[in-house]
C-alpha cells in the first residue's frame, strides 16, 4: 500500500487529473459516463482518456463498460487509504495538529443532536426538481426539517408544469421562488445540515465546500423539462419525477437521524440516491 501512495499523490498533483478526481468524488457512488465527464470539464475525449487512465493505474478510479459507454467511479477504499496514510504518517503521536477546525465528530463516531435540520436541494434551474423536493419535504416533515432549494443557474420563473403538479398535490406554491445558490453561501446564510443535488449537471459543477458538518449526497433524476411531446406526455414526466422524489423524501424522513453515526447516515443518504425511480 505504501508503495502506491507516492504514485497516487503524484497523479493527483496534476490540476486536471485532480479535477476529474474531485468531480467523481462529488458524484460518488455514481458511475459517470466519459462523455459527461468530458463535457463537464471541457476536455477533449482523448485528453480525458489520458487523465482517467492515469487515475486508474494509481488505483483511485475504476472503469465499467455499459453498452458502448465507458463509465468511471471513485474507488473509495483507495481514496480513504491514501488520506488515512497521510494523516497517520504526518500526525503520528500528535493527532491534535491534524484535527479539523470543527472538533465535533469528524471521525463519524457521534450522531446528530435532536433539533430541526436545514436541508438544501440544488439543481441547475431551480424550476422543477429542486422545487418539488423542497415542497415535498416541507409538507411531509416540516416539524423536523426546514427545506430550501436553489439553482446554480436559476431560471427567472418556475416551470408551469411543475407548478401544476404541486397544486394538484395540494402544496402551497405561493412560498416558492427560483433562488441562486449564492443565497446559501454567505456569512448570513443558514447553517445547512444536509445538501442534496437532484440533477447531474449541478453535481458536476465546481462549488465551494460547505462549511461545518454538512452531509451531502447526489440524488440525480432525469430532467422532466427536457421531455418532448404533447402536453399530456410532458405532464406525465413531471408527475413521475414528483413521485420519485416523494419516495426518496419518505425514506429520508424515516431515517433515525439522532441515533445514526455520521458514517452510517452518509451511507443511508447515498443509498437513497441510488434507488431507482419506479415505472
């Protein structure tokens, strides 16, 4: 293992290889298509291939072929192994110098305290999927969660099909508006306990790391806005997306947040994001 560490560090020392690694870390445990990686990072296919091959040779990334598509994912055991080696080697006998700034449960051993939890849902336009998620969680478990949503490039108006679905389901749409993610990143922003991306494009974008002990996960779903056809076909796509998000929200709201340690809680929200939409 120690022989591999210098090779891994050297591989990650290249800015664009590091960018690939970081994007795959944000998308973990997803397997991301090569075409999506190349588009997100503005890389030519052959250039991306060179970078991921180096990451694979160092043991940090795995590859899987699905039909004609190559997909890549982080090998989390190797990533943890590398980070653990650095911490144990550099901080041997002096763990206090390597402790994170927040001294509350960085090891994952403790659970969250009982209170209302702030949850942010992010997509690109903040006009449909993230708005669905915000509305569903607010009405499903508003006594335990404060739900927000935002977009990395929010549209000026909410999608009319999304609003129709929310009205049909009995949600109050008067409280909804498209918001930029920057509203949740300043010094006056609410502390966020959970951050979920609900579209791949938002998850692929480079955003500042969330401060504190925020737990994040990717709950990507296909964009119903892109469905073409009749109004009935478009409406069906929005209803299906709503249903998929509601199922995930029911699972999330049922988690025993105050009794799970942080590692178990992170795995639980990752597993929810891997659940397949019905239908």
